[in-house]
């Protein structure tokens, strides 16, 4: 049975999509059968994987509109063990319809039930909001990975995410847990980083993952070529960091499975 992890935080510019794409790709490099699902109407994950509109036959918006099965929306990628479901929202009208249909909080959960056993991991890239499709994603998920960039506004967004996950846990998905908090765009000797780390350790020390993702222009550069960093420059510090993150998550979940 695959594990569903939502990458979620109500804050833009913290590396959420970059983390979803590169974590999914890194899990695939580790030969874990992985599905990346783009639940963000902006469609940034598709861009990061090189999916132009002419390469997309259908997406998660079509599942919510009940026009396509979720199996039909799965696309192969350049990585053998990585599959992809795009958002496929390319107009204001489709965006509005998707927003309306996502008010039904169980659509995604019901759809993923049909394919969950086909994958080791399903990674959901959520939009930077805590409603609608994000609620759908969290209702479907086993856990939530929170990417955070150093800074006061990001720390406040972490608090909001924890509060929202608690609400989801109490109302609709009692099994959901926090997978962890991962620092992105990490600048080791920055004063802001020092303060942010101190604050997070005071509140959420047990949730902080060991892996940090360093600030790297190559992560943005790879997006221009429509590739995850592990396919663009596998030996770069950013690619190695995401491989470490994948390894940490795999080990963590294998240990939990052994205990259970």
C-alpha cells in the first residue's frame, strides 16, 4: 500500500513545488515507484518536469469534473519509476470550475483509493492555501511534509499548517500525521537562519528533519530545462540534498513499518 504525502504550507516562495518535484524524482531514483500529483492550479510541477500543454492528455481537474478516470490522467516521465498527474488547468473558467468542485472534500480520496496500491509513494504538490483542493489533499494523505524557508512569515505559515492539520485530524482524517519540516533555500551562516532554527526547535524540534536543502541557483535553472535536478546535474549540492531527503523519508517509513 503506497504512502501519500502532501507537500503543504500556506506560503509562496518557500520551495514547495521544487520540493515536491525533486523529492518525487529522488524517490524514483531510489527505485521507489512514485506518483507526483500536481494539485496546484498554477501547474508549476508540470513546467518543472517539462510538460507543455500539448503533452498533457488530461489532469486532476478532469477527475474532479468526472470527465476522466484518475488512471487515465497518469503520464510517464523521463524517470522509469516516476509517474505524473498534472493539474491541467489552463483557463480562468477551468480554474473557477476546479475551485467549485474541490469543495467536495472526498473527491481526491475516493479517486486515489483506486490507484494507491500501484505506488510506493504518492507526493501531492498543494497550492499555498488551506482550503479547497488542499483540504482534499490532506483528507487523502497519510502525512504532511512542510517545506520552510528561513524568515518570520514562513514560521507563521508553519504554525497555520499545524493548526490546519490538527483540524483535519479531528474532523475528517484521524490517521494523518506530520511527516516532518524541511528547511529549503538554506543559508548556513545567515542571522535569519539562526533565528528561524532556534524558533522552530523551541516549538517543533521533534518534527525537524535532519536534511536541509541548500540555496542553489541550479534548482531554478533546471526548471528552465523541464527537468528535476537529479536529471540535470546529479552531483550538484541541491540534487544530493534531495536524494538525502528521500533516503531519510524512506528509512523513517521503513522503520515505522517494522515496528508496526
